C-alpha cells in the first residue's frame, strides 16, 4: 500500500523545486502505489504577485547582491526591532492568509498523510489554518537554515548539516533533539549511479583527453561567469563549458563574446547537468544548496564562485570548513588557480575526499523512510488516538502549540 504525501516549494530560484521533485521521484520509485502532490506555492497567488516575488529575487541575486544581503540578514534577525524584517513578515503573512484557502482546498481534496515544504513562503498561514491531521515537515535545501524556516509550529525538520540542527536548538525549538533530523539535502536518484567520465564525455561530445572545466552559475545564472572564462582564453587545449541556467540574457551575451574561441562553449538551462558534472575535471560554481549537494555527491573537485550573501555564503563557508572545496577570490585568476590545482595531485585528492566525506546522495530516501515510518505508526493506532490537538492559534503561544502537538503525535 502506498502513501499520500504533499510536497510544496516556491519557484524562487531552482533549488527548492529540485529538492521537492527529488522527494517525489524517490517516493514514486521506492514506494510503489504512492501518490505525491508536488506544487508551487506561488501558483496559489495571482500571477502578478508571483512574478513580482520571483523577479525581485532574480534582480537582487543577479545584479544587487548587497540588497539581497540586507534583505536576508534582516529577515534572519531574531531581533524584533528590525523594521525591515517586520515589514516583510507583515507582507508575507498578508499574502499567505489571503490565498491559503485555495491551498487548503487542494489539501482537503488530496487528503495527505504527510506534508513537506522546501520553502517557507505561505507556510506561516498554512501552519495557522491546518488542523494537523497530517504532520507538516520542513525540508532545508541549504547547509544552514534561516529563522523563518525554524518556525516552531512545524511538526519536524530535515536539515542539511549538524550545524543547522544546532541552530534549531539555539532557538529553543521545542523537542529539537527529537524533531530535527540531519539527513542532508535531498537530490535526484541519478546521483547514486553516476556515469563514468569517459561515458559522460562520449554522450556530450567532449574529447576524452581534454582537460574539461565546468563553469556554472546555478539555475538562475548568476555570478561572474564571463570574467572567470576570460582567465582561460589562452588555455586552448582545455574544454570550457559554461552553463547559464535560465539567464537567457547572459547566455546570449557570452555566446556572442566567445564565438571565436572554439574551446569555450556556452549553454542555457540543461536537463543533463549531472553528465556535465561527471565529465569535468574541475567544477567552478556558485554554492547553491542543491548544486553543492549534487557536486559533492560525485566527489568532484569544486571551486566556489561568487557566493551570494546569506545562504550561499554560509554554504561556501561550510564546504571550505570541511575541506570539500576551495574558493575563487578573484575571478581573473581562476584559470591560474585551476592550473595550480591540477598540477598538485595531493591537493586535488584532498578536495575530492572532503567532498565525498560530506556527500549524502540518499538524503531523500532517508527523509521518506522517516516520514513513511511515522505514517505507518499513525495507521496502526486506534482511530481515537490519531487526532492531533489543534490549539486556538490566535490565543496560544507558538512554542506551546509545538510542544502539545509533539506530545500528542508522539514525535
């Protein structure tokens, strides 16, 4: 007998969607007969609002990282005196409350046995209105978490690192020792059986003997990919693959710029990114949570490029701290740095080993194993013991509500 699981994400960037789709993929393969409702929360708000949310994020991430830094750090602040953070939370709550009824309608029709969210957008209102007949879990898609992801009303959390679990305990999240589980960032099943380098190069039409460098700006195509590629113009015996993601403007600009250089190839969004990972000797990328989790899962030699303040900077720090990558501090020196790395077999192996030590390609499977185990436990209880107490949200403190749910649900 399968399971009925709802997974929500927000299409702000690509990582949250990729994580949600990875969970859906694993569930349908590992638990035949299961039904997974995988939805973008932004589909529940008017199109002009969703476009405004996505375009604002893309504009900050691609062109104004200083503004994103201000936004991220202010909303992550535990201080209630931050006016910027309070303003954002008021807007977020208003939007969520106005359109959560449509989301609730779909949940009532689907009747999930568990709900997972890979982005916090809209979750505050859902946590207010949902009767918790099915538990709501938060799935982190970075190595560290944001304050809004640690809302104590969630029934449980799946985090990307032990450091993220410590953040929850520092927030005094009720029962954090039992409800916060460090299983890693969920990625696609394809990363448990990667093609060999020669196989991947044959598929992509890359010379088996050429030094191959991959430059990736993440799903949204940010970072100084052009400046980085400029440092490799003289490396004509290399193969340089640039992936611009959904940034068509960058793709077209770089295609025009590097047209005369036959060793440099520019792509937009690619479905077979895992083949490019496997084919590369070195990967220089922006440290998004999903792309970082994917590349360390294959034990790649990783160089970190232009981390965005906030979650990407934390991911960068985490990977560097564990010896799983090195940082490109000056894009103009990237080619020189890569040559030094390739000439030092010991350093190259150290980075690959650090990546392998952090790798958790089975994260989605572990998350689902826990969720389905909880569902099985609930199924086996007498009906009168399954109901989860739903407190009056407007009069009861969130922390107390979390404690009560944990006790009743047996988490």
